[in-house]
């Protein structure tokens, strides 16, 4: 599904990712862990298509396509979804209008007719129910005045509505209390399908109590220094990131 | 005072016109109005037209528009015509009481001045001078200071007609009153139009001022509106400006508020050659609220200037100015918000904000929030921003599969929403919302079905906000 080879990335001359390699197969859940400032969010942004980075070398392929040549909207229409660490507030644009536009642009890209208003409402209701979400969020402007927890839940809701094939959740657990965390994790688990893949980026192990990953990677100083099964997350929790330094070089 | 030769020539033409046509100009007057004319004429003779060496005009030059060869329609009168035939407002379910001016003169279907069942008087100002001289004497020229501004002086000297509205004490006018000012002429025209609105105590009024022009002739409309809002009254005032590129519109509005009154005024500028909105608000009693809002969407060479002056003359009042604009091509905008809090006006709350998005590097904005505070127990704030579209928000929207072009559209639309959402009449809000959307999409935003516009070549004009230039 996703294949990253030798990816080196910098911002204003500062190297952030260094010859990073990552392979994600269909149906897998990968967790990427690591201390702050090691390039986790940069990696997520690169996959989604932010353009203020310089790609120094390497390649990123998604479903056989060269991802680095695609616009962010094209990537989204091909099934990539980024759950933002800091979702952006857009006053004046209602969630309904926003999601309907997004959904219909995706449908148009795939040669489908726009979704009717009633089908759209049905889809929204179905996903709200699935995620135990309060319906009032969708009537408000995108993220405007939402609490931290509401913003993160809203990311999961958008993911549910857009039904991506590859979802990247960037620190979706940060700033959440345990109840909100459960709702978010529950959402991710319900949306898990044999054809879809998920990359969960997290600082803490606790999210992985609720979302059981197939593969855990540790990102440190711009490269993946360790890869293992779900037990790696526990080991990391126990020994701390300091323990990694010996693996890093 | 330095003046250029072109200014002198139009000024001189105005001066000799006044002297030559005195009989005509003074024809319908009552005494106090004639007295004001003479004084204002003296003031204009001294001041002339505003020019860019004056602080309040430094970014709006009238030089070019004053150099045009204008005609004047001094010999006119309110006249009967089928108003609906020349102007048809197509805001769905928008039931208004419409009054209209054509080239500065009041036009009517039945009578030049009417009294509605609730006692409200609406009609021609020239006619009102004859029928209600006491009301005119009490309010006419009392709020618009002709010594302060050459254009106000000029209007006071020359204006013969316009719209008169009187709402008696205790009357809440249910239907919005729509004042339409149409310019339709085969020749270049310089027009002075004067409106007077008097609201009694505990009254309520919604006023919609539509400024349209349809010919490609050069027109200069020097409009002045005085509004007196007595105690405990509420005025909801909208200005909808859709002018062609060869038009100049000067819109001086003087709002005088007494205690516990509440005024909201919202200027929506969708097109115009050169537009200058001067809104003067005097808060002359305690517990007044004045909300002064504005939105401007301009492109090509269009220029819009919003000057607001709020005089907190008494304590315990609230004022809020919020203006937003999107500028494309080589368009330009000016915002000057001046709040004066006098020495004894304690517990004043006064806020102002102006936000702009520039879509090109040729578009310019001159924004000057300005607080002048002499009291010590007040809450005031001001702010101004000039920027591009938020890149983080752009990426967020695109990351959901929405094209760059639509993402820009959504953000521009969202930017305007803050002002549009303040329109309290639902049908009007929806209609203006549509017009804004169309304007942003690059379609013609002038009311589609309007007979006036449909029969006109202007329909072929394209108003574009060029998406590729962000």
C-alpha cells in the first residue's frame, strides 16, 4: 500500500528525515512512536502533501503511484487521510458544507454522481451513531470553538465519513482524557477493514492499549531505529526513549 | 490651500451654476433650508473639493473623477412614474416598502408623499418641506456639519430632493423600507441627493439603501443622509452598493443617537468605480449601541473607502466597528475608523477591527484604526490585518480532497461570513450571501432578475476574482 524508500527531507537546510524506510501493507495497523522533535509529524505531513519541505532524496509510492508528484487533494481522493495533530479552525464554513464538498469532489474524481442531500445526511447520521458522537458538532463551523477533545473526535468523524484506504493519525491521542481516548480508539477500531491501513503516530504507549498495532516502529533523529511487534511499545514504555540512544547510532 | 487646475474648473462651474440657477435651486425651499444653502455655499466656496493633501483624503483621490465633464439636473421635480418598471427587486419573499430616486429626483407611482396606516410618513424631501416644515426645520442640516467637509457643504448648497422618512413615537415599522437610488442617463451626471430620516421615541425601523447605476457614462453621486434616532429606538440600516466602474459614489451618513437607542449599519460593497462611505455617529445619550459594519469585494481598478467617525459624547455607551475586504487585481481600499471618547464619557466600550485579504501584489489597502480617548474609565480596542489566505487552512481543506480553487473559495466565503451573518433579516441575509458567493465565483452579482440590469449591456461584463493569482 505505502512504500517509502531512503527518504531524506529538510526544512530551510535543516535535515528532518534521514534515509527513512517504511513499508505498510494492506490491512495493517502501524504505530510510529518516538520522542518529540524526531520527525513524526513531518513524515505524516509529507504523506499528506504539505509542500514546505525539501525532498532531498528518496521516493514515496502509494498503490504503485509516485505520491510526491501528486497534489494534496489528489492524494485524498486516492484514499489518503491525515488526522491532524492541530486541526485548523475554519470559521464560516459549516461541517456539513465542508464534508459534503469533500465527499462530492472525491466522487467526481472517481466518476460518480454527487451524493444526494438525503444520502449525505444518512451517511452523516450513520457515522455519528457508529462513533457515539453528538450531532451538534456538524452544524457548527469546522472546528470553530471546539475543545481539544472535540477537535480530535471531529478528525475521526471526518475519517469515518470519507472512508479512506490509508489513514494517518498524527498524535490524535495527545491532550485527550481517558474517555475521549476510548472514543477515538473505538472509532479507529470500528473503521478497521481488511483492505485499509492505518498509521498511528503517538508519543505515548497508552493509545496502543486500545488500538492494537500489527507493527511498531520507533522513530528517532529522523530515522526508524527499531521495528517490532506490539510488545515493542511496552518495552519502550518501560525503558523510556533514553534506551534507544544506543540503538540510534 | 493648494488646488489643482481641474479642481478649480469644476469648483468654478459649481459656483457659477449656483449663482445662475439660484431661483431654480431655492424654488421648493422653506426659509431655514434656504439659509443653510447660502451658508453652505459660502463654506464650499472656501473649501472646494477634498484633495489628497487632506489627512482624511490622503488615499482617495477625486482628481480624476472631478476632471470629467458633468451635466447637472437642476431643473427637475419629483415625478410620477411606474417605479416597478424601472426597478424590480428580486430578493425572494423580501417584502419591502420601496421608495426610489431616479437621477436624484424622487419618483413615485401614486403620490409624492404618503402616510402609512401606522402614521409613518414616506416620500419626497422636496414635498415634505411643503407639508411638514416644522419637522424639516427641527432636523434638516442639524447633524451634517457643512463646515467640516466640502462635499457636505456642496450637497447642502445644491440638494433639492431625496427621501424623507418620519416614524412617529412608539411605531415599529414592520416592513423594511427600501431606498433605491438609480442613475440611468445618456449623459455624464453630477447628482446631489439628500435624505432625512427622523425616528421618534420607542420606534423601530429597518432601512435598506440600494445604490445602483447602469450606464457606462461617468456619474458622480454626492449623497447625504441624516438620521435622527430618538430615545429607546432601534434602527437596522443596510447599504448595498453595486455600481459600475465609471461611477463615483460619495455616501455621507450622519447618525444622531439619543439615549438607549440601538443602531446597526452595514455597508456591503460588491462593485463600484470609486466609493467613499463616510459614516458619522454621534452618541448623544447614555446606553447607546452603535454597530458599524462593512464588507467590500473589489477588483480591477475599483476603489472603496470607508471612513467611520464615532463620537462618544456621553457615558455608558457601546460602539463596535468591523470591516472586512477582499481585494483583487489593482483594486484599492481604505479604512479609517476614528473613535472619539470625550472627557466625561466614562464606561465607554468601543471596539474596531479591519481585516483584509489581498489576492495580488498590486492590490493595496490603507487601514488606520484610530482611538482618541479623553476619559479614563473605558474599554477600547482596535486592530487591523492585511494578509493572504491562511495557508494552514488551505492545506487542511485540500487534504480532505477539495481542490485548491474550491479551498480558496471556501476560505474567502468564510472570511466574508462574519459580516454577512450580522444581517438580521433572514431573506436579505440569504440573498446577500448568494450575491457574495456569486461575486467570489466571478459571476455577476447584481440582482439577476432586475429588469433594469437585464436590458443592459452591463450584463455582459465579467467580474472576476482571479483564482490563479493567490
